[in-house]
């Protein structure tokens, strides 16, 4: 099995792209096959500078390492696409056209499916596919697990080579898929409508036609619409910056469109490879639930050793930091939560007296006595007939400035008796 991830360098890697790459990777690796990275940069107007390099950096962070690497603009120089398309012209499956180039939109929705140049026998210009009349083209989608077919009377004469000599996606990708012996194409759902064009191109180029699968679009849980770069946060690097671990994000998206037979949820990349089965592809559109991603991230943070977590948080490996990290590890959903949760260990809090309930001064006075005498604070609560929750809330607010904090007794221990007493005394 040979699969490929074939991004166009038109921006940074987003969640949908990462999922496509992941599925292509695990599918190939499950069979002991190869995963190929191919940069599809023949539409140079749409290229975003630096994005081809950035895509590679991001893929590596997720462990999706490729076995072979190609850049279409480089391959273009060897004349491979031109040679392929000229062959199609010779065979009568493509024709030159010198109509003014239309933009992709008007071309896609053109009422005229048949190009006016197709029978003019021109010898220069752009090159378009001569789509036959009244033929059925079909394939079985390995994601949807069903046969999909088109009558060629609904398929337009797609451009294969532009007048500037560069191939379009329809030519370059299909030529490469054959040349690179790709066995399975897995790509975004947007490409489904272009599939009849591609099936014809594969056939006319002499094939073989790879198996093709289109995973369903990921929907935003908020809008119910397809995830969008404009409305939703979708960029992988942004998630990493926000404090998501690559292995957690990968695990989460693995299950957006694929499901195992049991209800298993946690998978390392190696486990995904081992357990992958194309029958697990889902037909329904998955939704991107942020809470679920947070849950996965929490699970992965919990699995880290304290030393490892310190490193990810970019903290010095000293005793105080170690104790703090061990105390709050279970409460972190994102690495970025750390700062807020533990700020009070590193600086004196600003305490807003409005946060306190009644009797707080009494609570704090007795707490001071108790701490000074090294007593168990539960005993102090009982002796004074305090309500346990109220007493510890007063203590918590005084020490941390917040109502939600790590366990307060342990926090006082890490902070040190002196510092804790100082904070309490300041408030009465
Ligand atoms: N270059 C295409 C894109 O970025 C790739 C589609 C494919 O995988 O064939 O959408």
C-alpha cells in the first residue's frame, strides 16, 4: 500500500489536513507500506510563502514522518506533465484551447460543458480534457463504502494544462499518482465532485486508477457547518500554542471520522497504526467538540512524568516546581492552564475582600493559630463549630486570591508556613 498526503502550500496545516495526513499515514503503515508527502505547488498565484516548509515542520511535530518527498514545481521542470498531456492530445483525449482563461468558479458552473475549441484542431494554447458523451464513470469510495457514478454528459471539459504551461491539479496529481504508484488516495471531501474528471484522466493516462476515499467534512459543534478558517480555530500550530499536546490532538482527530468496533478511545500513533481498519471509516459528519478535545488533552497530560511535564511547561526542574506540578497535574486540561492555576505560588495574590463570606476574619484568626501550632486544621474546624466548606473557602481565598484552586493543605505546605501566615495576617 502506498498513500500520499498532497497539500497545496496555500496556508498552514489545519485540522482537516492533519486528519487526512493521519489517515493516509496509518492506512499505509498498517499494511507495512509507504506514506508519501507531495507538495502540490503548480498554482503559483495561490502559494503562501513559507507554507510548504511550515507544513513539514508541523507534520513532524505530530510524528507523521514520510518515506518519500516530492515537489510538483520541481517535477514540472523535468517535463513529466507536459509529456503526459501531449500524449492525451495525440490519443484524442485532450485538445488545445485558446479561449480566454475563465476563473475556476465560472468554469465549474459553466452551462456549456463542451468547450467550443474541442473540434478546432488547434495546436497551441491551454489543454483541456475531451470528455466523452454518454459514458458512465464510477468508482467505489473506500470511506463511504459505496459505488458512486456519473454520466459523462454532466462532466465538463476540464483544463489540464494552463496556457502558462503549468499543469492543473487534475493533470499533475493524477500523473503523479500513477508515476508514484499510489494505491490509495485519501483526500478532502471537496474533491468528490471532480472525481469523474480524475477517473477519465487515470484511464486515458493508462492507469492504474488508485482506490479513492473521501472522509466526511468535520463540522463545527457551534455552527453545525463545515469547519471554516474564518469562523473557527482550525490551525494545528495554534492548538499547540494554546497548550494542547500533539499526541492528544492526534488522538482526538483520529476519532473524527473513524471508529473502532469497541469503544476504545485512547490511541498512541503506534496503536492507531496497529488497530487501523478501513472498515472503521464513518459515513456521518463528525463534530468538533472542544470539551472532548480538552478531555483527551487532560488524559495525555496525566500520563506524563513530572519531569517531562516540567520540561513541556518550560520550568526549572527544582523541588518547589516538582511539588507544584505533581499537585496540579490532574487538574490541567491544557498546558496553558498552568500559569493561572499556580500563579499564587510565585507571587502574592491580590485578594478581593468581596470574595469572602461571613465570619472570614474569625476563620483566618483560628487558622493562623492552628498553623502556628502545627495543628490539623480539621480539628480547628471542629473545636470552633465552623462549617468545613466555609472555613476552607476563607483560607483558600486568603492564600490564593481565588475560589478554585489546587488542594489547599498541600498548597500551604509547598508555599511554606511563613509565607502562608504572612498572607493570612495581612487580611485581618
Ligand atoms: N493539493 C490538493 C489540496 O490541497 C490535494 C488533494 C489530494 O489529496 O489529491 O487540496
